[in-house]
C-alpha cells in the first residue's frame, strides 16, 4: 500500500464546453453507502441535468478495496471511467466525484467527452483541500517495565501512536505505525533495547 491524499471538505468546480455545462463535485466518503447518499442528494439538487456521472474510491486509489463508476447515459467509457482514472492517477482516495452535465445541444463526440469529464475532475481536485493519508499498521510489542519509556520515545520519533497498554509480568504495548517506518522502528528497538523488546505474533 502507498500513501495517498484525501479531501478534507467538499469541493466544486464548473466550466462550459461547447455550450454544455459541467459541474464537478468532490466529496469525502468512507464507504459505498456514503457515496451513494451523496450522489442521490445531487440528483435531487439538479433534477433537470442530463447526466450525473460519477466515480468513487474508498481506500488507496492504486489498490482500492472499494471503487465503482457510472457513465449515467453517456456513451460507454466516456465519463465514469475517465473520472476514476484521474482519481487514480492523482492518488486521491476516500472520495466520490460527481460531474453534473447540462447538455448544450452540441455533441462532443467520444474523445471530447473523455477530455471534458477528465478536465472536470482535474479542476475539482485542484480546487479541493487535500491532506496526506499515511497508511499505518498495528503491532504489539512486549518489553520490561524499565524499557517502556524508551519504547514510547522511539515510537514518537517515527510518528507512531499507542493504542493500548497492558501491564502484567511485562508491559504489552499495542501501537500503530506508518508502514514506511516499520523497518526503522524495529531496528531502533533492536539497537537500543538490547534484544529485550520483542514483537508479538499477530
């Protein structure tokens, strides 16, 4: 999994192409159901539009756990797939983009439609406030009581967070850490912990 970007808030962009009006919306979502709720809300808001084309990505856009798209009456492959392609190319996840089109009476042709819908997504991505989403994993480490402060210090140095701590015969720390920092963190614990800080099998 790679790091990617996610929108903080809804964004909107609009332009005209040969008298057709394209209004693009980008909305942060965390599931298919949230995506479809947003889509239905836009259909109610713009009931007279000719098309409501869309694509959503939940998770990492380069290997999304959940994604879908729709041409909504446009020729196959000219709207939904181009919308999704832009999101994947620009590494934007956890969002839905809906492009509302008011037909202006002049046909754009397949190539023109692909360019118009791609442009709509690029414009709304540019208008959005995006933040980095750091892919993390969970681990459980076990250490002696006198090493807990060391473990906490090293975890903080690599941008990790503690989820829970269990005190019994030893200290068991459940944590989350950026995947990109796993090797460094493990090496730091090995070098500084004298072999007494151990990763537990998940």
